[in-house]
C-alpha cells in the first residue's frame, strides 16, 4: 500500500474524508491515508512544494 499524507484545512472537510475512509475507497485503490492533522494555509503551500504532503483539502491552493 502507498502511504499518503493528507492534512486538512478545516474541520468541515473531515466529514467527507471519513465517508471516503469508511467506504473503503482508500484501501480499494491501494492507499493508506493519514489525514488526522490540521495544517495552516502557509504550511500547506510549503509542504506541497517540498513534497512533504501529497494532498491538502480546501480551496486555498
């Protein structure tokens, strides 16, 4: 399984992430997703640019 870091920008995004997780969609596509930490917009920009995180939820990027 590929490990993916997927931080979230807002608690409002967690509901969708839980639906995806609970449906088994991550595993179905061979992904082990860590999405249980909050990230600021500035850290998200830096993290994506540096390759430290693969995805960030929200509309700030």
